[in-house]
C-alpha cells in the first residue's frame, strides 16, 4: 500500500515546489530544477554536467517529454532526485530492450522445438500407420495361406 502512495507524494511535492516557484522568481535558472522546480541548491547540478556524466539529451526528452535546446544547456539545472529518476527510467528501458531480444530468441527456439516435435510426431504416426498396414497385409497373407 505504501508504494501506491509514492506517486501521490511525488505529485504533492511537485505541486508544493511549483507554488513556491511561482511566488518568487529565481535569480538564475541554475538555481531551480528544470523539472520539479526544487530550489535546494545543494542538490542542483548544471545540465551540462549531467549530460557529461550520466544522461543523454535523448533520455531527457524520452522520459520527460521536454525538449531542451542545445544553446540552453548551460543555463539549466536538474536536481539529484530528478536526475536519478531519469537514470532509473533509462536503465529500466535498456533492460527491457535487452530482455526483449533474449525473449524473442527464446520464443524462436521454442517455436523451432515445437515444429521439430510436430514433424517428429507426424513421421512417427506415418511409420506406425505403415507398420500397421504391413501387419494387416501379413495377417491377410497368413489367413489366405
């Protein structure tokens, strides 16, 4: 049940940060998180540093839906929490894509095994039918003799 409360808490936190940000304009965009509007300067990292160390601009666009122009990189900061959330999303996506490849390989192997088993079963059935016909013919020959 606690995990259900986490998105709600994040939502409440975002709304609180937004209200605080609306009350007082920052002196610089480097003093506010671009995503959650946090002003905790100890946790803020310039976007340029984030891009050098941990994330790509594609990750940011993919997981936030926000396009940041290259000329703005030096003027924007992210907080540690938002950076970590995007990193977690990026890692999860990478794992999913990697596992998708493995899953597809497993499915292909399973399908190949099922097809081989069907062919083997058909061949065994055909051999059994042939043996039955031969036995019936032999029985008829014995009866006729």
